[in-house]
C-alpha cells in the first residue's frame, strides 16, 4: 500500500497585517508543520556537521556565529538560547522536544574537537552544552582585545591591493566588534 502525500501552503494574516506562510504536509491524515522547532527534515542526521571547521579552542566568536547561522537555518536556535524550553516530562510534546534536543546536541558535539567534546559530552541538554562553551570560551578576553587593538593600530596597506587591505581591516573590525558586544553595562544611570 503506498502513501499519498499532499503538500499545501497555509497563509495566515497576523494582527499586524503581516502575511505568515506555513507549509504543512499531510499523509494519511497526519499534519506536520515544517516551521515548528520540533520538525526534523529527512536529511537531518546525528552524524552531520553544521560547520566546516571544527572548534579547537581558537576563534570562538567566528565558530559561534557559524553555528548560530546554521541552527537558524534549521529553526533550532531556540534549543540553545532557551526559547524552546523542555515541556513537562508528562507532556505529549516531551518526546519530540527530547529527540530534537538530542539532534542539536549531536550537531554541536560533531562541531567540536575531541578534547573539547570530552569536556561537555555529559551536558543534560543542548542549552547546557552551549552555556558551558560560552562560559569557557566566550568571555571577552582582555589579552585578545589588546592583541586586536594592537594589530589594528599597526595595520597598513603596504604592498597589498586595496581590496586585500580592506578585507583584513574589516575582519579585524568585525572580530573586535564581536568581542566588545560581550561587554555589558551593569550600572544604573540616574538622570
């Protein structure tokens, strides 16, 4: 007996007047929301790598950005930033959440060097794993900040063409900006 799948596009109009498109597939009466964070595509597998470069302890900000882009494309950022919280263990959604959480955890572990992976493999969730990595590698490093500022102040075009010089300058600015974005003001301003 063969299954027949019917694809349909459902268009909703939000209160703000924005069109929201959701694709669903139905086969044998089962509806699947392709935009739901619990949806896993048939090509999603635990052994796949989200990014080309394995994180080895260097270049955390760039690696983090690559991971966030990849997870955003798969609608799974919520598993590491906490917006897709685990439902109660008695909920009918718990198994789906757990399966997706395990998939995201696997993707993250596949994107780490073996030494770093061994330090976070026993994390309870993808969110816990992510927090552990951020605490360990994401802190704005004073020495790194100093090195970037020194490199920027000593940068000159030299024999490079303008495009190469600007590309290097832009990379340093972006890296400096990512380090500075981690610095948060905790003071209270009184006017």
